[in-house]
C-alpha cells in the first residue's frame, strides 16, 4: 500500500505547540490508516524553538521532496527565519505545488502567504497577524480554521489541534479521528472561560516591538518581504 | 528578585504534547512574573519522543537541583523509562521533597506514584491508566486535573493545557493567565464533539499489548514496579 506522507516543516524559533498539536493528532491516525507523519528541516540537528528546548527533525527537506500533505507551524519570529531561507522556501514552493493539501498553524500562514499560496484565497492566522494576510492578496477570515480548496489555515497556536482533528477525519474517517481524540483525551475545559480579548491591544504592542527589533536582522536579505511586515 | 524556576522533566519516549501544552502556557507567563521555565534531562542531547522528532533538554538534572515546581509529562512507554532510571528517580525524589508544587500530565502521574508521592492522595492520569493509581495507594479521580495539597495531576495529553492555565493563575494572577490564554488563542472548538468513550475498550487492549511487549525490556531492573504494571 502506498503511504500518504504528511511533512511537518521545522525551522528556527517555531512555537512548538503549533507543531506538536496537529502532529500528535495525525500521528495517532497512523495505526488505522496509510498516513505517515514526518518532520523535515534544513539539517538533522538541534533547532532552537521559542520554548526552553531544541527540536531535531527526523529528515532533511531533500529526503521528502513530494509529501502528500504539508503542515507549516508558526511563532512570533519563526516564520521570518523560514522566509529568509531560500532552501526552505524553495522546497515549500515545489512541494506545495504537488501536494494534496497545504496547511498552516498560527503565523505559519504568513510563510504560505509569502510564497503567493494564499493569493485570492480565504485564510486565517494568529489573531494578531490577521491584517497582514490582506497584504499578500488573501481574504483574512477569523475562524478556528479556514479551508479554501486544498489550503487549510488554522488560527493561533492551540487551534492546530482542532484543525488536525477535522483534517484527520477528512483524510481517514470520522471513527478514526474520534479514536485519536480519545487517545489525546481531548475534551477541553478552559479553566478561565473564554478568551479576554480586551487585553489584545497591549499584547499586540509588545509583540510588535519584538518583531520590529528582530526582523531587520533576520529578513534583511528580502527587502520586499521586510516591507510587508514593517510596523 | 528571586526567580521561581519550574522544571519540566524530559525522558525517552514522552508524548510531546504532555510537555509542550503546559510549557507553552507557563512560558507565556514569564514576561509578567518571576516564573522561569526550564527543561531538564539526564544529558543535554537528543532524546527520542513518541513523535517523529527528538528533543534536546536545556539543562541537566544536576543543573536544577531545587526547582520551585516540577512538571512530569507522560506517554505510553515514556514513564517506564523514567522509573527505570535511578538518576531520574533520585533527582525527582529529592526535588519533589522541597518543591512548592509537583505536577504531572497524563501517565506522568505513574512516575510520581512509583516514588510514593501519591500515597493517600487523590490523583488522576490518562483515562486508560486510572485503575493503576490505586495500586500505589492513591485515590483515582476522573477529572480534567486534580489538586491535592501541593500535588496536581492532569488527565490525558491535552489536559495539561487546562491544568497549566489553572496553575498559572494560582502562581501569578488571573489577568496574567488570561493573557497567556490570549497568546495561545485557546478557545477550543473540538470539531467532532465530545469524546466517543465507546471506543475505549478496544484501545486499551491495543495499548496493553504494546506495554506488555516492551515493559520487561525497560523495567526489568525493578521487578517490584514491573509487577504493578503486569497485565
């Protein structure tokens, strides 16, 4: 049986929950389907994250040239490292052209946008970066996840779990996806209730300051992209 | 200002979401508090997980002898690696004796149980291992997370996020914890509804077979513990 490989892209300073949420869901489907998950990076060596640990991808980009599907995680700074890398952007552009689905979590959608993959499409991202999507010709939609053809984008960080359950059900069947949900005991009880959106303006200012400080050093080689993220 | 260090323990074959969920929550509180998150392992080198990537902890156990709080992740096989390691169990026993809180996600509670830390206490774990807690003198409770004094145990995998938000609010304040929730855009919408518990018996059989096959090779050095997990 031919396997359907789903490649999770890793680059410096990702937000690990963006990666691990959907990966843990789709990995749980391997036993009952032909899906196979893999992580890919430029090199098989430790890569910094925005948490106090490093991640070592399983394969190189060249090892997995034609995945069935792609998942791109985000982070406050991580996506700019991806955009700055011609090897990553080259692989993603070629792989996305042939893939049956291309998906992102959080600001991973900005990497897809930078490649032109969201042009004319509805898409979402972390709430704080929603306005940026329009600068790349996408129609920003506030939703837990947004599907437009073969492109599926999830909202911020934790939304990747919800997206992956929906995606997993579509790639296999609902019973298998519900078994994955059972394995992960995913029946959330957010202890503090719904999100307190009134804190968002302060948070955006703080995050914007970090991005403004670090971006020129990371994306200086791509002035046209740098301009899209200028404050 | 003295920092309060929260040490996340890493050992082979953990379920990364057990670790990353609460770590991403508590890391987001660093900016507004004296909390500092760190990951610790036997060695600063790549460690296998149950996903297709390895994790490199930031520090060794010896680097962080007296953390303010401890978080122990789980996994189907991971906890048995922890129990088999005298270095890990020695560190955890000494650190837990002085810590202000000791917490676990999923089957991480079995590691606490093996150290006698749950004796006479109410505790929870992944639903599939709840009966095992009683063998260590704990009172198993089905709940998203369970607090008994300074011991806080979370249910399976994804429950670590809920536990960490509640814990984070207690360690700092509700406004800070709600800011972390906003950063992680944590307002879940499980696309397939509640958990389908009718699938649990089949799943337990499959998981039990894996544990029965691997356990003797991992925990053969601790026959008294091995017996507690015999089928």
